[in-house]
C-alpha cells in the first residue's frame, strides 16, 4: 500500500501542468535545505568545543540539556507557523479505493521524514560522536539520549498538528495558549518555577538511566494516535465543507452596524480574514508576536536602544503591516466587480483604515502588560501606537496603490510570495526605519521621554490631518485603478 501511494504522488507530480515550476521549486528548496543542514552540521561539530570553552567546569552535554526546553518551544512555534497539517496534501486520495485509516497512517508517517526533523540529527550526531571520544559515558548512553531527543522532536511535531486544528476552530484558545506561554516565561524569569530545569534534569537522567528514553517514545506515539483518531474522524470529502458552513452561519457581525456606511465593507473584510488561510494567519501572527518584546525588554542592553522603537512599532502594528501591505490585493479576485459598483473609493479605503485602527488599539491594550519592565517601555509602545495610527497607516495605504499582483487566499502564508512586489519591500523602510531614526536623533539631543513624545506628537498630527491625507491617497488609488484591475486579472502560474 505504501508503494502504491508513493507511486500515485510520483505520477501526480510529473503529470502536473506546472511540472517545470514544480521542479524549479523543488531544486531551489533542495539547495536551501542542503545549505541550512550544512550550517547545522557545522554547529553540531563545533558545539562541544564551544561549550567547553565557555563552561570549562561542566560537561557540555549537561549544558545542552538545560536549554533543550527552549529549543523544543521554538520548534513548536516554528512548526505551528510553517508546517501544514499533512491531510491537506492527500485530498485526491479520498476518492480512491484505499482504506482511509491507511491513508492517515501514510501521511503521518511521511511527515516524520521532513527537513525539520533532520535538523536535530545533523546537529546531534556529530555532537555525541565528539562527546563519546571525550567522555566516560558509554556510546549506548549517548545513543539513548539522542533517541529521546529525536522522539521529543516528533512529539512536538504531532503536537503542533493538534494545536493547529485546535486554533483553527477556536481563536480564544490561542489567546489562552499565549498567556500560558507568557506565564511560564514569567515564572522562569522570577525564579518561581523552572520548567527548563525539570526538562534538563530529565535528559540528565536519560544519560544515567537509558531506559527513560522510552518516555518520549511513548509520548510521541500517544500524540500520533490522537492525530490519527482526530484526522480519521473528519477524513471525508465534505467533512470540512460542512464545518465551514456551520461556522459561517454562526458569524454574528451585527455589532459592525454602528459604523454606518463602513459596516458592509468591514463585514466583508472580517469574513475574508476568518475564512481564508493566508488572511487568517495575520491574526495568528499578530497574537504570536505580542511575545516579541520578551526577547528585548528584559535585557538591560536594549533599555536605551532604538531597537525598542522597532519592537514597539512591530508589536502594536504587526497586523497593520501584514494585512495593510497587501491592500487591495486581498480583494483581487473580485476587485474589478467592486470597481464597477457605485462604491466611493474613499469609503472602501476608510473601511480598511478602520480595521487597522481597531487592530492597533487591541494590540496596544494587550501589550500594556509590558509596563512590568518599566514605564519607559509603556511610553514607547503608546508613542509607537500613535505613530502607527497617524503616520504608518497612510504610508501603508499609499504603497498599496502600487499592488498589482493577485493573491490566492487559500494558500499558506509561509514561503508564499503571491502578491509580493517592489512596494512590499520598500514599505518597510518608512514604517520601521524612519521612526527609529527620528527617535534616535531626538534622544541624542534631549532624552528618552522627549524622543518618545515626538513620535506620539507626529502620530497625533497625522490623525488631525487625516482628511486631506486620505483624500490624496484616494486620488492615488483612482489614478492607478485600471492598472490595478489589469494586474489582478493576470493569473500567476
């Protein structure tokens, strides 16, 4: 059966209408995989000597064990964003005379042979090979440790599939998950409870008692079984269609009616975001990057640095950046229909602005918890939020008038460059670098509070001048309208 399924995938690949493009993509990804695996191999080779130089009194493998939890958490977040649930790639098999259970086993087992899982082997094998020659522990003990680590990675992979399905149907669950991660970090930071220490002790114990490697093996098989059961329960051609129809009927957007003439457009955007993979990922990334500040704010090195402005713009405006830079490409499939209706362009753009304003306000409120690290952090975030509202939103909209590439809303957001053009690359300069330069130069001649106030004042000025600015942006969209429609009609193969 495995051979038959592999044969079907092989034929599907070579009989595809876009064979040339598929081969080019595979070659490119293969080259990139070799490049990154070579880097990880070099890291694994040099890891032992590097740790021995920095920690001469401790065996390197015990140092590695202390940080394994952080590696696994990064794996979980990375896989959640990058690695799709494997069922997506096997929909054509559902109409074949093949056992559904075998198909599910096939895709789950196949997902184990991925680039992401090979990273730990390319780092771990040279590391333990060098450790064996310089340590009193036996090769069997090191091999058991590597087995435990590899199956821990597999556990994270199958757990990420469960998390993806969980969050896809329940956005509130993701918010709870983010608060749990933030709580774990705070407990670590305050030395109240250290999950990283417990994880390190477990892997230390695996070196002494190799049979403990059975624990991650058991856990990985357990989450494998949960995945198999959950996927099999919905493994029908119309299963997800029925689920989506139920979700759409349950949507209650009557609260948007308070926005008057903007309500229909706001409802259209909210439905578009929630019903499509790529647009929905802007919400997930927005909530995920709320934790971005934890990398910089606790570190005293960055307390007086312009990087705080970058973080503030990024945290409060991540949705604005991810969603706004592809306006109006989100509506590319029906943009020409919108343009022939009796719909004022100003009204269409105002609805987009309202959505971005709401996102900035929500993210600013959620990020206010960073006041824990100091009132200066809170002030910078508020100033960056005002700057996003008054300055960056008009800049995002202006560059959006140059968008002429359509977007497939059902495609994943990772490694997907549909809709990407020169405007998306250039827009990062004014929205991220300019406020950093303004803040840094002002701080050189005054102080941090004045520099943050200047950013806030610029944002307020932008809000005061919103009407003439929006009028100019609207004229730009009207001027580019026909070129934009022509560009959206070009289907990229």
